[in-house]
């Protein structure tokens, strides 16, 4: 019996959300008094033995570059086989793009119950109950899994990565990889930018910025903070910013440590996408903007004056540290 | 060419979220029910667009729910679609639901199954992948664009930090999100036509329930906003650094 954690990689690098999943899975293993192991698919340039620092003793790898693109069908088959081979009873994913594609499919294959979007360790005192976010972050549900094997996908940015000591061994998994029925013809990645769902800090703009030509002040602040950038729905709809930056109920849902909303009124649909952020800062010239009710810090003022001053203040503060 | 579109009923996005019966049930009082936006705006509308281009396309809708979900499925039929199937069950377990849809899918011989990327109440993102597994079909999740030429689909999907374009032959299961299509409003002709479109009710097949909701919780209330004066911006930087410790 063990806990198996799916380690997601992109361009040969282990994703930050997977490090969270490893820490989380290792903590479940500790709770159950069993071993924690990982599985990675495809070719990886990172040193996988170093993942031992996050609490796993072994990494199973199917070292085949045909797996560098996510094909849910192939992934599910291989991961399910690895679960059977390793005798794992709990399988952990990050609830990121790959997890959303694969976790439920593996669960169905194994006939295992799944909690997707988990946000806390399971309660194993009476059964196996996992807390997850529901209603787009407006509430939580405690879900009991009844099956022998349990699958959990963990919300990104909801479990703190802990780095300790340890080295993992690498075990090559000899599993036959079927030909993929999905032919990837193009990849458009915004290189160098922090992926929105993994970012610690997100700076976001709304209609209050009046037009795409005014985004410079926001980008300067984001650059100073090493933050990802986002926008509200009207901004995405008006094509002031690319569609993938839209956060909200029908856009991307994020949970950074710090969310800075500039010129966003804070409609309930927008809040649904960002209310899991740990600290929310709202800058808006309208003191009645509903977003202030959901914020931790706020400035009622003109974004065009406040934002450059904030960038300068942060720059100055960093210089003095 | 047959498309199956999965439809679920969710509370309106502006609904107040509250619970009753010792936090074990969602409080439905005063809640307006809508078609899950991802199912409606993206997957259903895209299926309708495909039918508008090619009259040989037929669209069937499926929902898992009790009789009170019929207004929602009629509303979906008012947008488009030829007929609907309701599997009579109030289950909330993803595996049970996916098993029902997969059963209908196998019987109906669909070329394409559309789901929304998730429902806005349960946020599971599970059904599409499970249907694909249970019908042994390829699965493309988080699609932002869907084109079809003959029996080959060209799909843009969201991946970590960007997008990927892929070609896949039918049959296929796709979960749709923003970008796949634009929201439409049903017209009077559609609403009238929906009244007489076939809505078949079937009983669920036997399937295991692998999970159940034990209770709900609301997040702790925020302490309230700490306002900083607009002429003292550096104080905000200091608070974020020293008090909130986030920068």
C-alpha cells in the first residue's frame, strides 16, 4: 500500500503545482503510515532524485518522449497500470490543466472515487473525507470516498510546499505506450511569463483602465513584483487583453498569495474566480465598488496616479532591504 | 453525424450560497436555476453552429436529473438541438453520472460528445474524462476552439502557460470553455419549437456511487478592508511587506 503522486512536467521541468501535490501526497502517506511515491511521464531534464526533498522515496518514470504531450487516454492507461503495479491506494494529482484532463479518466478506469479541487488533507478518522472548493470558491464541501482506491486532485496554490531532506530513487517503468490518437500540430506558449494559475502574485486590470493602451502602468507593477497579469471579463471580451488572462467564474480561477485588482468593480462573477486568493488589494476610484468588501487592503483613488506610485514604492522598498 | 451535448442545471451565478439541514443541503430557496454556462454558451452553441453549417448533423441533449430539471432542458432545446434525453436520477456522484451518459452514448453511436469544462456549482471537471474512458474515446479537455472537417476535428486547448492545437479523428469527447463559441439568446421561434421537441425520460442503469457529499462549509468572513489613503501609497507597500508578508 502506498500513496502515488502524479508529477506533471512541462518542457522537461517539474511544475510548481506538482511540488505542492508531492508535499500533499507525502503528508497523506505520513498520516496513513505508508510510503509516498511519484510517477512522471515523458522525458525530464530536472533531477528527479531531488524530489525526495518533498517527501517521496521513489519516482516511477516512463521515459518516452511520446508522452511529452498530454493524451488523457494514454496517460490514464499508464497511470492506472502504475497504480496497480505499485499497489497504491491513494492517487494524487494537481488540479491543473493536466490534472483536469487526466485525473477523472484514471479514476473511472480504476473505478475509484475522486475528489477534484481538494483544498485540505483528508480526514481519515472515520472513513476518507476530503474537503474541496465548490460554488467557484464561495463554499467548501466535505466529500466521502467509498471506493478502495481514492483519487484526489489538489487545487494549485492551496497547499504549502515543504522542502526537507531526502533523495528519491528512479525506477524505470516498462509500460508499452500505445500510439496517440491526438496529433499536436502547434504549441503557442507565452514563454518567460509566469503561468497565471501558478503565480504567487497576480496583478489584474479592469475597465477602469479605460483602454489597452493604458496597460503599461499595470505591466510595470507586475514586472516589479514578478507577477502574472490578468484581467476582468469585459476587458477580455473587448480584446484589450488576451482571452487566457480573463479571471472569473467563466474564466480562469486562481488562488495566488496576493491579488491586486486595478479598476475592477468586483462583480460576483469576478470574485468567484479570485476569492481563494490569500490577500486581495483593490485600487478603485469608486469607494462604493463592491470589490472593497472582499478586499484585505484598498486604496480609493485614481489608478493612473496610484499604480505608478505603488510600483515606485515597491522598487524603493526592495532597494532598501 | 451525431452530437451528444451534456447539459446540467446549476444555480444562477449571482445566487446567494447558503446551506440548510445542519449544512448538509444547498439552500434552494430563492435560487434561480440556469443551464450550466459552460454547457450552454460554449458546447451547446458550438454544436448548433456545426448543425447550421451541415444540416446532416443531429444534436441530442442529455441531462441527469429529476423532473424539476425539465425547464432547463427545454430552455436548452429552445436554443437548438433535435431531441433530449433525461436520465431520471438525483445522483451527485461523477462516476454514476458518467456511467449513465456513457450508456446512452454507446446506444446512440454518437460521433462527438460535448461537455462544459466544469459545472459552476460542483466544479468537478470530471464528467468528460470519465465518459471518454467509459466509451474508450480520445478526450480533449479545456477546448478554446473547435473546428471540424469531415471526421477530423482541429481543436485548440488550454495547456499550462498557453495553448496547444491538436488534430483528432472522431469519435471524440471534448470539454468546452470560453472561446469555443459565443453566448446566444433563444428566440421566440426556438422557444415555441422546443415545446414539441421529443424529451425522452429513461431510468438509470445500475452503477456504483463512489463518493458522497457529507457536509458543506462557508469560508470564514473577511476581517474587512484596511483602507490606505491615496496620497500615502508607500504605506500600502509597507503593509504588504511587513503585515501581510506577501511581497
